[in-house]
C-alpha cells in the first residue's frame, strides 16, 4: 500500500498522487504534456460529455466534427487570434519525406477551421441562429508546468459555435450558455464564478469574455469554462454574412462556449479527501459498489445474493459494480474509496440473516443497516444527498476563502479569492497584478453593490474586481 | 430540386451526389482529403460507435484514449510497421517558431503509441488478457483519389488492442472479434467476407491479417474491417512481457481489430437507391419521420395529433422527428427519402377521421393505412422487416456478383468477386493481380471445398482465392 498524501498539507502532491492511484490518467507517455486516458478516468470524461450532449440537445445545438488540421492561410485571417495562439501551435510541415506547400497546424481551438465553412453555410436570416458544437481534442504547446487534466498539451475539448443576426440575439445565446453552465456545474457539484475578464485577458479575437472560475483547495482558481461574445470580429475577416429581410447582406454576430477536461481536474481537486476521490453521482463510472463479505459455508449463497442485489440496482437504472476479486474486503474498501464511488454496499452472513444490507456513504463515511426492501429508495435518496452535501461543502469553502480587501497589503496576504475596489483602468489593473502576484479575474457579470476606492490609485469607484492566483 | 443521379448508371457519381444531398459530409474544407462531419452524417457515425461500445462492453474491453502524437523514436521500433506506414505520415516539426528536438507524427494507427505503455501495464499472467479499445481519428496521407468516408486523410477510427499469454488465447480473441463483426454487420444489414489476406498484403507488422470485405454496387469491394494476429511481432521490439506461473518472463501475443468510417460508406453504397439513402433502422438518426398533412380549418388539431403521435413513438423508444416546416408535404417526402429515414408516417384529415395513420416504408415505398391502436406494434415489426429486407437484398446482390472463374480470361471479364484456383505461391498471386488488374483479397478463413488447378501455373490445388477490384 502506497502511503496516503494529506490533501490539506500539500494539495499539489495529493492531486498528482490521487490522479495516479485512482487510475484516472497515466503520465508516463513519452511525449511531454500528453497523458493517457486510462479506463476509469475516461469513463468520467465520457459521462461529462454525455451531460453536455444532453444539454446541447435540449438547447437545439447540432453536433459536428471539423478536421483537426488548419492551413496556415486560413489561420492567419484574424489578427488578434493569431497573436494569441500563434506561438503555441504545433506545425505539420511534412508528409512522409515531402515538404508540404502550405503548412498545417493542429487546431488550438476551431474558429479558423469552422468559419471559412460557416461563410458557405450561412445564407439567409431564416437559417439563423446557427448553433453547432463539437467535442474534439485541441493542441496547445503549454510552456508552464503541466498537470493532469489542468494543464496539458493535448486537451479534450468541448466548443460550441453560434451565429446570430445581431448582437442582441448573440447575447441571448450567452444567457443560454450561462444556464447550461449552471446545470452542468450542479451535476458536478461545483460552485463557480462568472467573471467578465479584463480587456487584456480576453480570448484572442473576442469582443468580451466571461471566464467561469472555480476555487481549488490550494487557494488558486481554475478556469473551467469560457463564454465569448465575438460580435462581428470573426465574421468580417471570414466574410460570414446573411441576407436580411430587406435583402441586404449583414455580418453575423458570433459566440462561442468552451469547456475542457479541466472539469475533471476541478472535480478531483474540489471534492476529494485524504482517502481519495469523491465523485459526484451524476458522473461516477460506478455509483454503487457491492462488496461480498464471505463467510465459511455460505460463500455461494452470499455471492448469489450479491448478484441479485447487483441486478436489482442495475435494473433501477444505477451504475453498479460487484467486486468479486479474491482479496480481503478491507482492500476492496480501500480501492473503492480511492476511486471515489459514492455508495458502498456490503453483504455478509449477518446481513443475510437479518435481511438487511450494510450501506456506506463515501462522502461522510457513515455506515448503516438498510432493510433489503428499502434499498432502492435509500440509494436514490442517498445519491441526491451526497450531491447536495458535496455542493454545500464546496460552496462553504469558497465562501470562507473569499475576502474583501481594503488595501493592497491586505490583498497580498490573502489565500483564495480577493475582492478589491478597482477604477477599471488597465494601467491600475496590471500594476495590481504585479504587486500582488495575483491575476485580475475580472468583474462579476451581475453587478455587485459596491462603493469604495481603487486599491491602487484611490479613485472612487463602484467596480469590484476579483483577484486570485490561478492555474 | 437538383437532378437525381441513377445509382445503376453511374455509382460513383451517385455516391458523391447523395453524400452531399443527404448532408452527410461537407467536402469543401480547404485541406484536401479532410471532410467535415455535418450533423446528420455525424449522428449516423455516433450511432455506429455506440453499437461498437455496447459490443466492447459485452466482451469486457476497456475504453482508453491515447495521445495523437507519437515520437519518431517510438514509431521506428518495429521495422515492418514503419516500412508500411512511414511514407504516409504527417510530421510535426515545429511548435510556434521553435524546431522540435524529436519529430512527432500524427498516429496512422496506434500500435506505436500504445505498446511502450503496454510494456509498463502488463506484468503478470494474472492480468492477462488485456483488452482495450479506443475510438479516435487517425491520419494517413492517401495519394489515391479521395472519396467521402471511403478514402480520406483524417479517418474516424475504432481500434481494439489486446495482449494474451499465448498464441491460442490470442486466437480465441480473433474468434470473438469475428463474432463482434458479425453482430455489427447484421445491424448495418451488410453482407461481408472474412478473407485471410495474402502474405504481401498483411497489415504492416502482423503475423496474419483477416480482411473483412463487402461488395459495393460498382463491383468493387470495400474493406470495412481488419483483424490481425501479431503473435510476438510487436511484443519483442516493445518488450511487452509478463511473468508466467513459473516466474519466467514471456512475450505476450497480441491482436488488433480495426474499423472506420468506411462502415458509413458501405451503408450508403450498398443500401441506397435512386431516391437517396436507405438507412438500417439500428443506425438511422431518425427511425420514423412524421409529416402532417394540413387541411384548412383543422390545422391545429392535426398538429396536436401529430405531437401526440411523436410522443407515443418516442416513449416507445424510437428515434422520431416531427417535420413542421412550412413547405409542401411532397417536399418533405422528397427530403426524408434522400436522407433514408426507414419509416414515414403521414397524418391528415382523412386519417384523423378514420382513426388511422398512413404508413410508408422507405425500402419498398409501400404505403398502407394502419389503425392508430396498432401503430407501435406495426413500427416495431416494420423496422425489423426493413432490416431483414436490406440484408437479404444485399446478400442476393453479392451472390449474383460472385463468380467462379476457371481461367484467367474468365476472371478478367467478370465484374464483382471472382473466385479462382490458386497454388498459394506469391509469384503466381502477384502475377494474377497484374494480368487481371484485380487484387487478391485472400482465402476464406473457413476452408471451402475445392479441387482444381491454379489459374496461372496449372498446379493442382485445393486453395480458392478471392479476387476483386477494390476501393
């Protein structure tokens, strides 16, 4: 048994350790920053993808899949975009022994792959809005330290791309995106902040960017989503126009919404404890694990009864695993605690005789006996309670680690999210970043009541900015 | 309305035309050989992927996802493999403005990405067999003419990779793969041949290869699957060993099983007709389409009743679409015929009055009235009958286009699959290919009763070889 790391003592080591021990990812792949999705981690990711697909279906986005490779000339059309991504792209220059005429790059995001084609797809106002999405891998040559799920060079990525007749319709899309984000975050039991990023930290080419941030136990925030209003910024260079009701050609207004495998990173970091992962029931590969406690003489009966349990739980619509490995029950508990399975059922001779099942919650460790006939109700209720508990704990931790700082000195001392008065000027913003060694995450999209001074220049202001160290 | 192409007159043009008009793929992407999966085509592909995932789950394969990029040194370890794929790979040489120390290539298939890691994963006989698969995109710089789904440069790809203690256990895996192939092919209503490829046409690095071929209406065959016995060919260079029961280190025996988006190409080509696609019910994005026939005065009642129908059909577990577009019913029929929806329901005033639904099968065009109360039974039965009919038609067409040729001249004149006597020598095989301008697909894995002469050298033989022109 490997020694357990304490999450509270060294979050970073704990995170790396648990990622490995829970078998979420294998980091030994010989190309740096590119990890292998092992079966358990991949199942979590696919479960998240499925929730996203359900939400996309509900909101009538259509799934597409664009090519990975983008030609240099298409990529270069929007000046800000290439400035933002150009240094981090992987270039394909040869096929076999032959030099390519035009270099190709691996998509770091798909604007420049999609928009030349959107220019062909969009024709009339009647076809708008165009709402599409894809779930693909994107590539960014990150130079900062890599970390499983949080900073990697091949990124499992969701991106929605929409086209609208005008700014207001695009704004409606952003409201819908925020609603989707909320549904998803609830299923992942994650609190989050919607912050309008400062001008100097927008997505390359965007008119504005909403960063969706969650607070990790280290006190750093992790961006888990990005929602962008492009206005006509891409429509112009890519000539995406439609014919309006008067027969005039107009540029579309565009939005995008991106999320990635960082969602898995957030779930690991926010919910886990010293024993291992704690997975939100909606994305757990197994929601229930069954451990037989074999007693001499009636082993077969116990296994048989466990199979009955397994079928009953499966037929009720839950994801369940019956662990029949030939190792001690204690080792099984240990394994499934590391892997964060929300509920464990134990069935031994005593349970069998009394027609009960021993029932253990991963989040609280609480153990109780449940009457056999009440099992399914109990599972249903407990999974809901676990989800609620995870969200509440995370919310209260975020609250506890959010501070209003009156001065720069106060801000510097804080670990977590720091709110400050800010005049709104870029000059002050970037200097505050330098002095505090934190990042200006932005301003809340729903205006907060505030009146005070900019912590740097002292100017009276009603703007609150959020600061944090970030991943 | 674009003019319809006749499938029987020019299969190739019909195929390209229908792929576009059914909105399966957009070929206007500016990088050659890389097409865009549009929503309808992508849904078909995802439905096929889901069937594959179910089969993988049933047979206890675990899904993984390995990185796209492979370093040159890992790729080069198996000599035959690099000979087979080296000329067709895309090379990444730079990130941003910087030259990479070690060149990276985009996987053309994942042996060389996975096997260095399998060497770490596999330790003891107790952990074998290792059964994994992934569904990813692979890249091959095809120099032949590209064609949607059938020959592209970015390929949507399924690949199962397994490790076994010995040859016999690996052979059992191949039997299981053949069983999976059979289940899948039945759901796609595709007849196929399992042919052991001749030595000179094996997968690069394999001990032997079974090609799974289906006959297209053009008379050419399309390979839709490949099942490979590697023996220890990769285990040796990648040092994948396990400790046997005696504590000795042994090389694993490996197999792979690959399929791709060609399955979509086969479905289009084999089943479609002059009106458009005909989709097998198991993979149709919509199995049923409902078209309201609006009559003056009771439009709302008809729409309402159509919504009831939609709900009823959906609740019975079918994929259904209610087409409320403001265009003539005839245009809707036309559209959904192109897109190959297996069943169309029409509901108008007469139907409403008589408590019936008009019911049209895409495969036969047969139109009948169905009592409202019998609708779900009728849908269930009809979808089964459609699948059976598609498979039967395809089987009979394959039979009709398979010939036994006694001489090379006979072989040369045939269009379709040609069976010949073959001595089994490579020299004769390749010369037969040259003379007939056909490919030796191989020999059936279940030996056929035959006694005759090699069509080239005249030697007495009991080997039947299959020849065809191929895609």
